[in-house]
C-alpha cells in the first residue's frame, strides 16, 4: 500500500509542478512576500502567523488543483490498480502538503536571509506542529470542496454546517446578538392594525428571545469549543509560549482533520466515478 501511495504521489506531484498552476502559486507567493515582508523586519509572532497563513492558503488551493487533475481520465489506470480508493485521497493530501510546505519553506528561507527575524530555539520548536496541523486541516477541508470527492450535496451540507458553527460559536455571541437586535428592530415597526404583521412581529420577538436565551447560549458555547484550537494557537504565538492546555490545540486540529477525512473517504467510496475527459 505504501509503495502505491508513493508512486501515485510522485505522479500527482509531477503533474502539479509541471502545470501552469505551479507557476501561478509561485507568483502568488512572491506577491504575498512583497505585501507582507518586503519592507519590514518581522517580529517572531508576525512571522509565524503570516507564513503559517500563507501555507494554509497555498495548501488549500493546491489540494483543489491536485484533486481536479485526479478527476481527469488520465487517472483511470491508477484507480483500477488501487486496492482502496482511500489510497488516492491520501496521495492527494500528501502531494498538496509537500507542495505547500515547499513553498512555505522557500518563503521562510528568503525571509530569514533578507529580513532576519530573531527566532529563539523555543520559537523554532513551536513552528512545525502549528504549520503542519493547519496545512493538514486545510488540505482535508479542500477535499470536501472538490468535485473529485463531493457526493451529491455533500459539500453544501459540510460547509453549511461549518458556516452555522462559525456564526453560532463566535466569541461572546456577537453575531447572534446582532441578528436578535435586527429582528427586534423589524418587530418594533408599526403594524397598522394588520393581524398578519402583528403575528409576524410576535414571531420575530420570540425568535430574538430564543437567540439570546440560555438554550442558545449553551449551544453557542459548544460550537465555540470547536474553534478554540485556533484561538489557543493565536494566543500562544502572541504570548511566546504554550500553556499546558494550549499545547493540545494542534492535536485537536489533527483530530478535526481526521474526522473530515473519514467523512471524505465515505463520500468517495460510495460515489460513481465519472472522470473528466482531457
């Protein structure tokens, strides 16, 4: 199995690096460097966060590119020789991770040589788990968005649930309070004695009370826990060290990525393969 994954990864990496997309990503990397680092000597916190964000974005879009190439008819011989379709998904993730990390490390070398951020040994040790966990999660999320893996309305459901979790679980329920205030503002408009409008106003007030009530507050706290690892990483980078609880954040991101990967594998294993012609 490992040999098949290695062979397929080399094939996909060859197709990616010899495509126009690779040149575009290099140009994007140059533009990103020029906008964020060209005229400044970055602080360690700025360097870790910005280059980590760059790797996340490049890995996400390179995964979409590799998945689109895997969805072409050229991939048919590989699919027929694999014992499990999961091997193909693993190869796509490995390809995008290798490519994303290569660009990330290239930018890191340029920044270290030209801009010279002062990185202590402890700060250097923090970088691999942060960057790797973010890149892996970005790659798996991109798989869910690709035509190669999506099954019916699967990506609508997955990204719809992520959007709901993001809205409901935002810090201190700011979004929910804003929606509730908007509903109360609409409900406060005069109804002119119209029974239908009066009932609609009552419904809006009830909905606003529910959004700001104890039940929704509990649900919001649960969803906010899903995004705690991102906040924990940001806080740890800004303070310069990880606490005992924050140290679990990269591992939790990998757990989230594992769940999404299992979901993608389930979608991929049950869908009909209709590959695009060249």
